[in-house]
């Protein structure tokens, strides 16, 4: 009995404590809405929409090779874990003229996992700037219409993020050049949003049964 108690103290409690502090207070609530009603991507491509989807929105820009590392990071750290959820998708906004390079990128991405939920939308500069501006962030696109940041868009086409991070600043998007940020922050936030919708679905099912 004493031996079992010692083992629990030495091994179990540290793991429980780690999980608690790693999760943090942030994980016990809903993921904050930072911007409501982002411009729907269907305005550019009628075959793709944010409505009723959990979307990871990115702007890879005209230099696809330069941003390839970002896409591979996202594929490995985010897409691979969540692409099997029915309502999940990646939406990458691309300048027109990048179609051939995108096909090459998709082949590289498909070496890890099925890329059927990677959606590439080809737009003109004004369409790209309009969609990005509708996010209402403190970030900017570069001269190639790209940003290293990706954004979580919920089923109501609203931007989700963190309005009070550890550094007490709003987190609108996640830097895809940083594996640590994707692993330690973004993956956690995607899980929170998925859990939020699962809980809502269970609640609605329970209400119908009453």
C-alpha cells in the first residue's frame, strides 16, 4: 500500500499537474470571437464557403516556393491531426497565376496525408486585400499578398483567437513559420473550438430528447 502511494506521488501527480498547467485557464472556456462576419470566401469562389465549416485561413502569396515551408509545417502539425473531422478545412487564398506552383505544392503535401480538405482559392489582388481586411487584425499582407500568419474561422464565418494571451496581447493568427507556436498554441485552440461544437451538439441532442 505504501509502495503504491509513493509511486502515485512520484509519477501520477506530476503528470496531472503538468496537464493542468499546460492547459491553463484559457482551455476551460470558449475560444473568443475577435471579428464577426468575416467576408465569405464564396464571394471569390462559389464552390467554397466558411459557413458551417471550421476553417484554417491562410494567404501564401505569389511566391509559393518561399512559403512552402509554412504549408508543410501546417500540414504536419495541424492538418494531419484534424482533417478527418467532417466540417474541417484549410482555405489558402492565392494570387491568380500561381496555379501551376500550387499543383506542385499539393503533390508534396499529399506525401504525408490526403489533401482533399486543402482548398486553394485563386483571387485577384483586390479580392485578396478585401478578404484580409475583413479579418480586422493588426497584421498586414506583404508585397506578394502573403502573411506567415494563419487564422481560425468558425462556422459562422467569425475569426476566433486569443484576446488575452500569456503576454497580455490579442492573438489574431498563428505564425506558421514557428513549429513551437503551432504546437503550443494553435493546435490547442483548434481543439477548443472542436470541443465547443461537440458540446453544443450534445446539448441540442439532449434538449430534443426532453
